[in-house]
C-alpha cells in the first residue's frame, strides 16, 4: 500500500471500480471484502463507471472528491496500470513476491488524470482444484497434450502450472508467434482474448484437432473455432452458446468422459464399416 493508505482504503477504492451486478466473481469478492474492512479516508462520489475491458485489462471510475476535484480510479493488471501511474520499487518488489507465490494480483491507482499514483495491490488466491494434476495425468495417458493459456502475469501462471505438473517452457511475452505447435510451450501468459482464437487456429494449421476450455464471453470466438469447444459449468451464457460441449458439474472430469465416449463411438463406427465392407459380395 502507498503511504497513508490502509487496506480498507484500497479495498473501498477498488470497490468503486467493481460492478455491482455480482456477475463477476472478482468484483463480487472485492465488494464483499470492502464491506468487511471499513476505510479510513472519505470516499469520492462516482459519476461514471467503465467495466473491465480485456483490451486494456482494467476497469475505471471517474469521481469527485470532497474538494469537488475530479479524479480517476482504476483497477486492473499492474502492467496495464503502470502506463497510468508510476510504481514504486517497494510495490514492484511486493508484486513480484505475490506473483511468484501464485497469487493473481490486481493494482489500484487513483488521482487526477495525468497525476495518478498506485495506492495498493490486491492479491487474489484462486488455487487449482485438488484433482487438476490427476486430471492432466489422465489426459496425457490418453495422448492428449495440454497447454495453459491465461491473461494472468507470467510469474503467477508459471507458479500455478508447476503446481499441477505442467513443466514445459513459458512462451516469451509479447505477440504470439505466427506459427506455433502445442509442444513448443506449456504456458502462454498475459494473453488477450483475441489471441486465444489465433492460438487455436495456429494449432489447427499445425495439423492438430484442438479442444478449448473456457468460461467467459471473451472466450467465445476460440470456443467456436476449436473442434471441441468446452464451456465449464459456471461459464457465461455466451460461452455456453459458442461451445460444442457444456459441462454440467464443477470441475473438468467431464472432459475425460467426452473423450472416452467419443473414441468408443468412433471405434464402433469404424468396426461397423469394416464389417459392412467384408460382407459385400
């Protein structure tokens, strides 16, 4: 936190840039935490709210403070907010520590336009499901190669990947390669939604049948492009409409069932064709 700011202050300002509809789990968690931790400083009055935009990886609010001065409040990826406000060395060190520990970290910045400053970091703990490593091992035993594609920062993505047994290399930050194979990299971090679509197409050009698992509206193009688009049980309606398979229970065990049953149907169909050919005079 910046000097003079309390955890309650940071959470309260972050809540001002969080949707009140409750559909975004991160926004809902921040608003709940803000209610439980009262701020010390007076809160500004919001006059305009812009929801999270995956293109610039932040949400923002325009507000007026108690001196009737207009200020801006932003919440989002630290790298995205660093273009609006300078990050102190102490906050950069804390960000590195949190990301390396596997936390998804959001930054909060506030101030008059052109004079914004970082006021604090919010660490979100979203650990993998306990069955994730076992599920990946089963997929590998079926000959299915898996990669992680996420908008999270590289240190967070790598920490999570290693915890579930994904030990392959990290794709270098920046624009994705035009030609890439699933075996080139195990982790793709800091990925924009439109890049997920491009990645699916790149794998397909490399000769692979691609299964894509997602939950957000921004995943819809990639889900529709993949041969097997999979929407998790908590996915948005847009993602479910774009997917070919919709899981009805928590977790990803349904993916194994879909693969195993699909292969069984294919084997039965192939066997029927072979028998029919042999029966021909």
